[in-house]
C-alpha cells in the first residue's frame, strides 16, 4: 500500500515539475531573447532594435507554447486590438499637433503664456514648461513634443545663459510630463488598455498627480536662472488680451478639443454617445478589431478638432505636409506599439498571463509590488521607453495585482507613473539623446545626455513615489 502511495506521489511530483519546467521555458526564453536583442547592441543587424526584440519574443512564445499559425495570427490581431486606443491616439494626436504648428496655435500659446507670466526669466521658464506639456499632451509622445517645441525655445534659454544640459533637462522633463498629461495621456491609456479597464477614472486622477509633478519641475528649474535679468529683446510688449484679439482664430480647434473633453470628464456628457450623427458613424466601428480604437472618446475628439483645423486655408493648403509631418514624428512610437501589441496578444493566447497570476498567488503582496516596480524602472531605464516597460511588465503584473485586490484604477495609475519615471533615468533615456542632439545642432555645442538625465532625476523620483503610493495604499 505504501509503495503505491509513494509511486502516486512520485508521479504527481514529476507531473508538477514538468508543468513548472514547461512554464519556465515558455516565459524565460521569450523574455531572455527580448532583453538580449534589445540591450546587446553588438548583435549584428538586430542588436538594440526594440521592435525586433518584441517580435522575436512573441514568435518564440508562440512556438514554445504550441500555437498553430492561425492561432498565432489571431493572437497578433487581438494584441494590437488591445492597444488600439493607444495606437490611434498616437497617430491622430501627432497629425493634430502638426496641424496646430502650421496654424500657429503653438506660437500663440507660448507668446500668450509669456505675457501672462511676465517679463522675467522665471516667467519664461514657466511659459516654456507649460507649452511643452501642452504639446506633449497633444502628441502623446515626449520625443515628438521635444522636437516640435525645442526649436522655438532653445535660443531664448541660451540667451538667458542657461547651460545646455539645463536646457536639455527643461525640454526633456516638460515633454515627458506632457506625454503622460491628460487628456491625451499615452502612458495612462497604455496601462489602462493592458489591464483592460476604462481609462476615464484613471485620467481624472492623473490630472492631479501629473499637474503636481509639473509644478515641482517648474519650481525646481527656477534655480537655473536665479539672479538673471531678462534681455530686453526677449520681453513681451503685448498684453494677453491684445494677443488673443489678434490671434484667437488659431486657438479655435484647441477650444473645440478642450470643450469636448471637459464636457465628458467634468460633466459626464459624451457628445459621441448623445449626438445621433456621431453615434451612427462610430457604433459600426466598435465591432471592427483595431479600428474600434477610433471610437474612444478622446481619439474621436481629436479627429473632430483636426477636421476643424482643416477649415483654415493655411492648414488645408498644407494637407500633405500636415499628414506626412505628423506620421513621421510618431512613426517609431507607433511601430513599437504595434510590436508590443503582437507580443501581448501571444502572451494572452498562450495562457502565460493566467499561469503567472496563479503561480504568484502565494507570494507576499509587498514583494510582488516592489519587484514589479523595480522591474519596470529597470526595463524603462535600459530601453528608454515607457511603452516597452509597460508592455513587458504590466502584461504579467496587472492580473497578479488584481488577484491581490488592488483597485484596477490604481494599478493603471501606478504602472503609468512608474514607467514614466523609468524612461528618463540613466543610462539610456532615448528622449534625452534626441533632445541633446537637437540642442547641440542649434547651439553647435556638445551636450552630455547623462548629465541631462541626472538633472531630471528629481522628477523621475516623484513619479516613482506616486506609482508606489498608488499600489501600496490603494
């Protein structure tokens, strides 16, 4: 009798070990391939290419888990569909931002803000930060925002004798805060999509947390111009009323966008649900994978504002340039999002997400939260991409935290903020390298991206702290 029991227990243990071994193979091999390709730039052709790394991880997971070709293809579509809100937000947000540059809305915003904040160096820095944040929110992408606004502000800051690395920090932090600032918050939309929740409640909280981060960054940057005087030629001579009287037309599309978003977030009035003309167009799209991303309220609002922009001859005459410029600025981001979607879809189809959630049920909640946060920061730090950090970590971590009774809204808040913290930390902040290249080209000086990232650390630590509070307290 005992021998039969021993044999039975032996078979069970062997079966469990085999299952555990298969699981470890399914999860470790794809992630090992992902990080190896993404981080080892010495690998010929594909080294350092995040897009290739995500696709290889997806294909290896599909092969190891035994997905059939059709199942794999359907998984690709499902994964991209999960991120369709974010992808559509990036595409239409970038085209819209390009239209606003051509229309002059960005110039009007910067000039108007400078008038409001007065003719002082601190006022100029505040105006630049807010303009960067607005542009970053429109675009949903820090690199694009830094490029669009950087050309407008670098020479002015240089004439204030702000050091090149300090200029880099202002542009880097302002654009990065903008990329997570509602209403067009790529980081929040991505975390919400990966967890599978409505981003509306997350956006409302992000208004507060991101605004506090913006204020911290602005006040922290005032030290760069301490004791400086504003050169006469940089002072504004117009009042805000005269600026708006002269240039109010350039702000009409922005006003339409703001009105639609505020009506929804502030008064729970969604024109796309309430107005028959919009619901008749959008309802059929809700049934189409990937294209259904257009139907999300903020994306639809951007499209309406974009159509209003094309009513202006100056934008309409440059239709080709607006479309081309917008797509070029966001092309790399969208490509990474598509590849991340493919990987996410395969991980779900192969059952890895559920397996990870089950296997970690017995772990201490604090261990999972701290480990998840550290992992996300490291991935963001090493890849310079909050998109990659969230796609790799939140895909697994989200279901685990839900099993631990963490509110999904705060899972999304924590993930978006922690990923935003990691992407600008040393040593590989992609946005910092782009910003330094831009500043170096305009000023004809060498700019150290590592110093820029170090200067940006206080802001990164703030977002990390907010993310941890969201996970541990709520």
